[in-house]
C-alpha cells in the first residue's frame, strides 16, 4: 500500500528553483511525454518543458500543429552533464522517427542553440551512422527557432497523474513549467534513474518523509520499464 501524503512537521523547503548557470538543449524525438520523463530525472538536468517547434505556423496547439514537431527543451548544468551525454540519450531513446519516416509531429530533430552544439551534434550523427551502418538515420539537425510551450496538461504528464502529490508540493500550472522538483519527480515516478539515485536526491529535493516514501514506491515499481507513450 502507498501511504497517504501530508505536509508533516519535518517538511523542508521544496526545491522548485535552482539558480546556477545553465545551457539549453532542444530535441524532437517522437512523443514528448516519455522524453520529458527521461531527461527530467537525468543527473544535471535542472528544468524541462515540452512544446512545439520547427514549423512556421504561429501559436500552434496540440490539435492544430501545422508543420511543427513535438519537442522537449532542457535546461542543464554543463558542469554536471554534457551536451554529448544528452545526445547519447537522444540517440538511444527514440520510439520511432530515427530511421522510420513518420508524420512531421513525431520527427527526429536536433535543434542546436550554439555553434558548439551544432558541431557536436553533427559529429554525434556521423558516429551513429558509423555504428548503425545497416540503417538509414534520417534525423535532422537545424538551428533552434521559436519554442511554443505545450498545453498545461502535457507538462510533467506522469507527475500530474499523482494529483495528491502535486497538491502536496504546491505545484500549479505555471510552476509545473519551471519547477526543478517537478522535472525530477516526473521521471522518478516512472522509474527513470532508479532507486539508488532517487534516494540520494530525495532529501536534497526537500521532500518530507511521506512524500519520499510515496515516490519511492513508484520508483521501485516502475524501474526498468519503458517510457514510450
């Protein structure tokens, strides 16, 4: 049984905001729910947000995307995780689109934010082509353009299934977009990172004992499962 959640007396300050220098990465790699969880619980990642980019239509929505792609944008601490580390996760966690032509919404695209990212992305693409010489990799590499945040119900999709936990963390729709703890838990709840990593981080995130135990139950239950939508 999963215990009840409460704001107990030993509760510390929930870490919604992390004030460190960061870089940003943006990827299109199929359905963005799984990518949000995958990167959210990756060590060194500070914040995640899902949305739409890569097209020309103004103000796209989920039901009217035009020629945009579902994307994940990631703020990360480059002292703790490198852009190449993130690219390795990108290459190894496609549900579809890497070698199969799918509708534009789910296309495989690396959106670079700097010339350095561009160079690293092209080098990593060539390395993947060498590794997968029997496949045609159709991933695009393009300069990052306007990012449109997706609707609130898409942000931290897996975390939002745990309404009592969301309430106990004082997360509203706006905070879901930028909260550090929301990004981390959205991944941990579906098993990303594993139990050991989660336990090493739970106290730092400011979770009280009931919140820690609640999340641990789901990390243990879901560790090793797949993230596909």
